[in-house]
């Protein structure tokens, strides 16, 4: 059963929340991070990406970068930009984007639940990305970016969230991207017990987004266990910062593909291959959006084609049957020669938040063909994780993003 605990958050002073709250560290490259910090020196990105204080000749992973992040984090607490709660609390983290509201519970999750499979994964992680966050968390002594977790809807938790959201929020601001963020504190001991007891009845929690942050937090926790052989299991390093959302609140956006060349084919030859492998339902110069889990759209030579997986090619396997897998196995690999989309530099991925016009733009600049995908569903994600399998790379894109720096967890 899931051990989801309250914690003593380190968080911004109320009037500084909108200034400090930052998008996750990994949505920026180094140049973009520096530009963002120059624009807002009070952003938490200063701590998440402390290389922005150093010339480009200094490696992002240099020891002095992590030490600078540590010094700045604790300096902000000392100066009163951050404060630390006196008691352990849960928090409600509500995000509103384009009129759609999703409400999560900020808490800490157990590294043992991650290890024993109560917390389920659906992606592989890359060692170098893990190592960066391991060093960041271990040096600072705090987890600063929450892991995005999901659970199947629960009526008791739904009732609690709705009641608690009638109270005054700690934070209420709308960010530059027009996403509204509200945070509420739950400090009533009775409500805290209800939440903790209810999560103990839930046997499956899923990582929706943040696999690298989760894996890094677990590695730091295990490292500290080795350094403290008398540990009891109750120490904060045994738990990692999370925000947990009910599945009914979540929407996954499309994660689209652009390919830089046609593997020696002409546009006409590629179109012939597509028509031989899929049903081409319609074509137009205007955008044609995929309309179900068996459809994708292709943009080729200034024209859109709505394509469908043929019935005989639809598979029940939770991974091989995914639309992204079918496109890979039926076209990208055998026709365009994209053997491994994780490493092949001829393919790139475009999050759905950028819109399908971005696919047209890419095809008019550095790419030759684009594929607009129907979004993977949260049910498909759960099915893959329940089977103990892994999704293909770039299968899911979650929006809106949780902000870093709003709630931090000292370990």
C-alpha cells in the first residue's frame, strides 16, 4: 500500500511566490536558462540551473555549480525569501489551463514503494540526466522539483480536496503562460490522518512525469542509507517530493515527430509507401487533426494527410499496440530508416503545446516530413506500467507543468 506522507515544506513567502516559481529545469537549454534568469533574477531557476552564474567555459556539471545552488538556496531561507513550516502538512496544488482544472496533493512518497513496485514506472532513464539531479539534490540537501504522480480516482480524496479548496489559498497567481496556480495548506491533524489512511488503501501509484527526478531521489536516499547504517526508515531522505493527481483530472497532449530527410526517397515515393501501409482517409492543404487512437496526420510537401492504422495492424499488446509504436514499426523504421528514435539525430520530437503549425514551420526550415499523433491516454499509460513494461520514447506530453520552488523538501 502507498506510503504518502505530509512534510515540513520550505516554500516562498506569499508575496514572492509568483516571482520564485519556475518551470522545470529540463525544459530549458543552457542559453534559454540564462536568458530566463537574466529576465528574472529572483526565479528559482537560479538554483535549479546555477550554471547560469558562470561563463560557458564552466561545465554545467562542475562541482562549483552545485555548490552555488546550495549556497543560494539556504541564503534565500536565511534572508526570509523562503520560510519553513513548523509542522508537517499536506498541500493542495491546483493548476488551471485553458479552463481545465487539475487538483493534486503535494506530499512525499516512499523510496521503498518505488523500489518494490507500488510506484510504477513507464519510462527508462538516462544515466547522465540522473547523475545531474543526484548531485543537485545531494549537495543542496533538499528536493526542489516535485515528481508528477497519478492514481485512480478515489471518492474520499475527492471529497477532501473539494472541501479544503473552499478555504483561503496560500498562493494564487497566474504565470506568464496564463496558467493559474493555487496552493492550499492542509494542517488539520484529522484531515491529515484521513489522507494518509486513504492512500494506504491504494496499491498502485504511477509516475506520470519526472522519471529522472524520481530515480535521482531514490539514489540519493539509498546513498544516505549507506552513510547512516543506523537509519530507521523515518528519515526524510527515505521520501521524495511529489504531487499526486487523480487520473480523471489529467490530460495527455500529443507528442509529435519531425524527420529531417526522407531516407533517399522522393515525396511521391514516401506517399506511395504510406498509402500501402495505412488507410489515407483524407488530404488537404489545411491542418487535418487525428481523431482517434488509431489515427495520425502526416504533413508532406505543403499538404496534410489523415492516416489510420488498418484493422489488421491494430494490436492488443499494451506497448506494441500504442499509436507511437505502430508508426515506428510500420513506417519510421522500415521506410525512413529510424531504427532507434532515442539516438537517431534524424528525428526530433515536438510537444503538443507548440501546436501543429510548429510542424509546418519545421518542415519549411530543417525537416522534410512531420507526423501529428493522437495523444496517448492515461489509461494506456496505466496499462503499460501495470504490465511492467516501458513506453517508447516521447510517448506522452503533460501540460501544465508543475512549478519548481513553490514547495521544497529538506532531506
